[in-house]
């Protein structure tokens, strides 16, 4: 029993007034601490919230691609959806003509799946940089980027591209959907333009911008 007294010395000789005062001080300290955390958090929340609301509303998003290497992919959010930006190598681009007989829309002729300026063999403004909405056209899953040109468990003659593990839909390195897939259409290309060689703005067409970047 002696140990209990040693562990809780405040309980000895403490009258009702002392007990009340101690509880008041403890509560006051807790309130001050909470207020301090609140003041520290407000600037952070305010600095981010407008940006997030703007993105949800469809405000353009500027992306720095200067560090994006060949074969790498960057994921950003616009209008509440993920978007992929990929820097394709010459070897990756060379596979695209080989896929024409495998994909559903080889000429990207469906105008609703990409802007006119991306209605080409690369589905992009610059051949090496691809911009896609990262939402499978079947049920809205996020397809996985599988850039390696080698046999895969889901496709023996894989040339690189996107695979949706949810329902096995496949797309090539231009986001073109394979024939006879659950997904009925290509991965959409959003409106975008190059601000310069290292910056892309998603949400604005080249014709609507003051971009000086080469098309």
C-alpha cells in the first residue's frame, strides 16, 4: 500500500479547495494548449484550402516536368481526378505503330476522347510527353503504369502501357484501349498546353493561352 501513496502524492492532505484549484489549472492549461494548436493550424489550412477548392472547381493546374525522366510518370490532381504525365522515350514511341492492329481506335478518331491537337499517333502535343486522365473508362478505377516491354501475367506480348487490375482492361503507351476489353474507350486526354519546355498547364487549351512553349 505504501507504493500507492508514493505514486500519487497529490492525494494526501488535499482539501476540496486544493482539489478544485488543481483541476482548474489543469483545465486552463489544456485550453491554452488547444488554442495554441488552433492558431498554428489556421495559416496552414488557409494556405491550402483555396487551392484545393480551385482545383475541384476546375481551375488550371501548373505542373513542373523538369525532373521527369524518360520512362517516368508523374501523377497530379485536376478537377478532383488523378492525371498522369509521362515522358516517353524513343523506344516507347516506336511501339505505338505496332499496336494499331491491337487497339480499338488506332487513329484516335473519337473526338470526345482527346482535343483535336492530340488527335494524332502520339495523342499528345509533343510526342515525348503524354498527358492523360488517370481514370479507367470502364468503372473509374486508376490504371497502373506498366512501361516495361516484356511478357506480363496479364498479356504475353506486352509492349508497355496501362493495366487496370480491377477488371483487366489494357491500354497502350498512348492510352489507347485494346480491343475486346471491359473498358469501351481510350483514356481521355484533358485540355492542356506547354507554358515552356518544363511546365505544363492542365485545364487550358493552347489556343486559349498565351503559351510560348513549342507545340
